[in-house]
């Protein structure tokens, strides 16, 4: 739904007039719907629910009120609409009340300290983002928390930086990042600048459920909220750029010898001004050429089917514009500017780099310059890098050869941010973290992915290489020659029905439950194929290790339990093969997708490529079985 001021009443209904936990058992879905309507300030979503009641559409009512959004890979995120399973004012209000209860727990002294430190709130340009941000601010103000509020659209990285700079106890960013235009979300950060993880997110969720009624009649108009908040937008933007230069810029002299032309796209998001500010502060040559059709914020994302730079074809328009301008490098942010995509022009075509390839280039750039500044070997050993467990193992190989600490975490930057915080607390030096889904973080100024400062560092590296007559693809090939050619397939099937995903994972568990090791085989010939080539022996891969982070099983540990966090509500299984290849299957935490990651490595690139294709086919045919389980690519 789109924001229409005429569809809103000024305040929420008086508190205490109903208790969600006490909804009558008779006609439960209708009762829940009516109870929800009583506290929903949005006439549009109230009408949406009333229409379901009038039609007596019990199936739709059960779908609308039978589930509740929970904190996932990136906070609360979902389709905008009515009910507890969608993003709307009521869900944001309840989330804010749950956060406020948790912040003020622990006694009077702790509550007083939290109120003094305050919270920071930002929002992107999506439909209803400003309204959702005002709702959260109104709740926090009501309980006496100081609120730093950025009233205009900002990139996500400003919120965790604001927590660090201002000493806030928590922060919230209203964004759905790269999701479709129908979605929105609510990211929550704690005082360490990382997104929340268990048990904290579970504690907040429990407080949400215990505080579903509005505590007061909230006035969530600009006139009522903004005068009570502190606008820190300009201060944070300036200090954010200054700290990024201090921590992340490696070259102290301007790159005047580089003639590299760079094109930038914001993917209809909010990154442009921050990127231009950072570019200038880093002393990079000229300015990036902006793809005009995608650099103005637009919540409807008119030029892309999905505003996700990872999606096939998402960078086509920027690449075409770059060709017109004679540019050979495209840098892109996702709409909230916390991720970075890269495309490089070779002699014949555009090559879109994977998250793993971007990470290897950045990791080497950062490590080589770190070694120049830190000569003591023991001090170098205190440096660390992180990657999600579904990302490439090439960073682990690099760490083994170079002598720095490397650790893996669960998927999602919330895990890497908190792991980085823990290691920093023990005297280690955070250099770099990444996830294959083009999320990167450099330095400890904030512990979440950041597409703006990482874009500046990548541009600095690209210009430096160009000035020395070396291209990015040549540099990448050299690094893989040093650490081994790691080839990954990172793909997915759409899986909107949970039962289909459950069936896939039940099949995988039946395979490993029958005994480890076991083999999977690629089906080289579809049913009915009678060609002579059918006599070819099918390719087989032997699974020697299984880790199931849904059931809490690890075949490689003495007690059979994994070291990473177990979540019974999220599907995730990792298989390791006899040749060292790895496959992970998981349900996306932000989209209705069943994702699969297959990685192999070899000393010869052609061998690695052939092995990757063969193993990918075996995984699809023997494990995912899309025709059996009804999975689709679209």
C-alpha cells in the first residue's frame, strides 16, 4: 500500500481497550481481525481486513493473522499490508514497544543510562518508510528515550555509524534493502553497532507479544514527533566520511595517473550523495559517471524487475550507459546502499564479479597495505577477517598462507558483526568481513555491511591498479593462481510454499540419515532420453561430512553437535565431499527462496570450472529435485 495522508487518523486508539492474547476462541480469525482493526490507524489496511470479513474469506483471514513477522537474517522484513505477518504501523509500533521494554529493563540505573544515551532512527525512500520511522520515534519518546532522528532518506550505514559516533544504546533503520517494491522492513542494531542476534532478538520478540496494545494515543505526525527529536543527519554524514577516510583510505596521494572511467548506479536508491561525498574525500580522480535513469530515489524501481544488483540483468542499463561513455568499470549499490556490486569491461563483454571475487580483491588490497603499516609478526597475527559459512573458502586459504586469523559465521551480517565485536573485545584487529551476497565491511567504525565506504575502497584499488597498467581481472586471476581457483555456483529456486522447502530438506535428511558417507549422482539424461550418449557413466560425488544447523547435528564433532548457532526455525544443511568441495542448502531469511551454494577448488582454472558444473548438476538432480518438489526459477 502507498502512503496516503487521507487514510490516516492522527492518533492510535486509547491503550488497554483490548488484549491480543485474550482473543475469543469463537470464530478466532474474525475475532483477531476485528481486534487488529481496533488498533490499526491506517484506513487502507483496516479496509483490507474489513473486506475479508465481509466476504467471510476465512482462508485469507487465516493467512493474514495466522503468522507474525519475526526477526530474521536482517530484522523484520515483509510485504506491506494488514496483519501481524506484514509490515505496517501496528507491527512497527509493537516492535518499538518491545525494544523499549528491553532497553529499559535491568533496574532504574540501567533505564536512566539508556534514556541518556538514546536511540537513532533512519529510513530509506520506500513507500511508508517515513511513517514507520515516525511511529518508532513516537514510542521511544513516550518512554523518555532520547531520539536522534534523520528526517530525510539516508543510506543504512549511517545508522550503525550513528550508534558509534553518538554512543547510542540502540538504533533502527526502516528499509527492505533490495527486496521488491511491495516490501519494507525494520532493522534493529544494538550498542555494539551490530544487528541483534539470539537471545536478544528473541527477548525483544517476547516483549513485542507482551505489549501488543498501544501504550498511549500516539500522534505520529511530523509536527508532533520531529520537534522532540534531534536531527543529526549532517553531523553524521560529515563524520562518517571523515572516519572512513581515516580508517579505510590507503593511498595518501591523489591518483592523478589513473584515467580509469567509472560508472555508478544507485539502483533507484539513496546512495548517490554519500558516494559522491566519499569519492571526493578519498581524493579519487574526477567523479563517477552517474547512470541518470537509476540514480534518483524511486520507491517503484521502474527500470528493474527486482532492485537487487545480484539479479541477472540488473546492471544491464548501467553497463549500456558505461559503454556510451567509454567507461570500463561499473560500481553499484543496492537501494539502501549497504551492498556493493561490480562489473568490469574486458575486450569483448561485461563481466559481473561475484561477491567472492569482489571479496578476494578487497581482502588482498587491505591485507597488503596492513602489512606495510604493521611490521611485527605477532601483531599481524592479531588481525582477523570473517566470512559467512556459505561464502567461498578462498579467504580461509588466504589466511592459512598469510598468517592472519580467519573465522566463519552463520549467514547474515548480524552474525559477523557480533563475532567481530567479540574478537575486538579480546584485543584482535578487525580488517574485513564479507558474505557472498555482495555484502562487505572494512574496519571497525561500524560492524555492519557498508556499500558506500567499501565502494570508495574498491575504486581506490581499481584506480591504483589502473595507474600501474594492471586490470582488475588480471589481478583477480593472479590471486586465484596464488590461492587456488575456487569456483562457486550461488543460485536459488523460488519456494513460496513452506511445504515444498520442507520436502526438499526431508529428502536430504533421509539420505544422510541412511548413513555417511553416501554418494549423489548427476542425472545426465532426462527421462525418455534414448540417445547413444546415455551409455556415459554418470558423475558421482561422495559426501563425507554433514552439518545440519536446523536439527543441531554435525557428523564431524565428537558429540555430534555443531559449533555454530542452531535455529530450528531456519532450514540449513551443509555437505562436504571427499574432494573438499562443499554444498550448502538454506532457506532465505528475507525472500521466499531456497538457496544453494556449491564450491569446488583446483590448481587449474579449467579443471575447477568443469568440476563446478558437474557438482552443481548432481546437487540439483539428486538433492533439490525441482521436478519432484515443484520448485521453479521464477
